[in-house]
C-alpha cells in the first residue's frame, strides 16, 4: 500500500496510506489534509495542488506539457522539486513519497 | 464561533462551507444535510471518467467519512429538507425531524430543465445530474447504439465524447453555435471542428419537435424541419433551474435564484445561500447572477466561512472560471463574457491550442483557452488585478 507523508509549513507531518493509483492531490483532499485545494479534480488545469517533493522511492514521471505550464503559475514560487500533486499517483510515481506543502495554493 | 450551523445540500458548495468553517476554527455544531443517499461527492467526473468506467465511485468522494468525523461534521444523508421555520429557527426534514440552527446555509443547487415536447416520457431519455443518473446512462451505453443529444452545452459535449465509443453521435443545438451562451464564435467553431473531425455530427439552428418511440422506448427524433434521426437513446441538457422552493416557501426573496447580498446573505440575516442556487452581485459580470461551476460553489463555501468567522474584509469577488474536458480538448474560461463582446484570437496553432480574449468597451472581460493552461492562469491573475485597480 503506497504511503504519502505530507509535511506542513510548520513541519508537522501527516501520513496517509492509499490504494494504488490514487494521487497525492486526491489523497490529501479525501483525507482532510489541509494545504491542497485541487479544484479542477486532477486535470492539471488549476495549479492548486502544488507540492515540493523531498524524496520518492522510485523515479517520478517526467513533467508533462500542461504540468510544466501550470508550475509556472503556482501561488508560491516554483522550485526545482515542484510538482503538481494530481500528476503523482501511488504505485506508478512512488511507493513512498515525502512532500512539503506550500504556504498557499491560491 | 460556538453557535449552530446547518447546511442544506451536501454538494461541492455545502461540503466546502462546512469543512472550511471547521478549518477556520468554528467550534459550534456543524450539520450537513443531503437528500441523496450517497456521501458528499463531486459531479464533474459523472460526464467524464466515471461515465466511461475508467474511474470508480472512489474518485467521486469529496471527503472520506473518517475525515468528516474527525472534523466533527454531522452528516445526515438521504433526507430532504421540506421546510424552514424561521421563527423557531429550525429546518424540518421529510421524516418529521427538526434540526435547529443559529445560522442556516442553503446550498440546494440546481435541477435540470426538462423537455416539454411529445415523447418526453419514453424510456431511453437521460438527464445527467446525479451519480444515479450517470449509472443509468453507463448501463445504457453498454447496450451500444447511436445517441442523439439535445442541447450543445458543456455537459452534453463531454458526454458525447463518451457516447462516441459505442455508436454514432448527433448533437441537436437550437442556437446558431454550440456553447452559445458561454464562449465566442471563434472558440465554438474550433471545438466543433475538432469534434466533427472525430466523427461527431453537430447540427446547429435546429429544433427537436418530437421524440419517437417503439414499445415505450426511444427509437428516433424528428426535427421541426421534418427530418428524422433514428437513435437508441436521447441525452438532454438544455439548462438548469435553481432549486429555490425551500427558500421561497420560507418567504425569502427569490428571483430565479435565491437572492443574496455581496456577503451571500439572504433577506433573513441568519440565512445564507451559496453555489448554484444563489443569485448574487457578480463583480465581473456587473449584474446579479447565478453561476454554475465547481469554482463558484467551492469559492462561495470558503468565502462564507470568512463571513461567519468575521475574517471577511470585503464582499465576494473571486474570478469566475470554468473548465470542460472534451476528449483531447481542455477548454478553460476565465471571466464572464456576453455574446456581444468583441473577440480577439491571440494564439491558434495546428496542434489545437487556442487563446481568445474577449473585450467589452475596450476592457478585457474574459479569456477562453483550449489546451493552453498557462495563458488561462495568467488571465485569471490579470482579471483579478483589473478588479482591484478598477
């Protein structure tokens, strides 16, 4: 069962175990992890599921065209390890991932 | 912060308001009442991945039961609210139970506008609003065959892409273009061209006179012109109607929507309305209007939490935005335009990328994009900045 560790700006952690295929964005929304909005439902159209990936146990998928464009529009400035949570799905992008949440998404 | 809040309607707006209130430190009881026997869910996948079967019921969930319990939100499902007693300050549910409130939030949404032509009671006519509706259509698709769509709006075009996997698709739109009320002719044409390339038949300026049946089931449709199209099923999406009954019978001000002020408060200071059902002063459109979108529902919910907790500085002013995924096309609209607004194509490529700006009296009011999420985001920022400086 893939596991996601969300690290809030105040450094508190929330751990969520998920089914295969569930994204970092969906897991946060459904399980009530504050700090991810995910308004478009995971279509790389709203840039409100921005995360900073600290570690992943497998290589993350390449950043797609839409994701690339959206990462330039995030509320908190993009960093080298910026990704959209909706594009990172359990079992394909990671089995265990640690992501830091930005101060704001909108 | 410690008084009782009751929300009627467990969709995107009602759920977001309830959750946001708790996240903002509200300590009083929060109750969410939904008439469907399904935990709060999001509707966009109903016309896309959920309908195709690519996504299951779990992708609809807005909040897990455990998360709702942790947030101490009492969820009452499968019960319709039938009346509001404003003097006693309680809501009466269909089973006779009463739910007392200090503040009441109406998030009753909208319902489909129904066809009123001969044959409208045949089996095989679908309206997609709820998860139950989507289940029925998905089961019908498994029988294969052609589909006629009445109405060329967002919802029907999204569903049409799914219907093409089982048979021929015909769209019958009464207006002169698809998406007539929401996008420019330029954007509508680009979308229609792409759909036609994929084999979709799009008829504009046509009116359906009758749905014809055999043995009680849809067999075809007849246009006013007399032309007949055999079909296995008909999907109808010709607009929606705000669900205002509850508000109206309680004596609140209603005019094709529950009337609210810039803080989403109705004519009763203890009652608010949010989401599809609320008619509010929209700063971007410059008029009182209802907006049906996920963004509007969610932003209303979040905004109302700031009103109730006292954090709100000014009225509601989020930039309206919309999206629609139709096959390989991602349409996004920022702002609200009118048919008479000027259109300027600022980008158009062979690969299907399109950016159209809309102007009214020289001022940018909306930007329509297809497969161009970057310009869409920039447009939202520009529109928001324009509102601040105006």
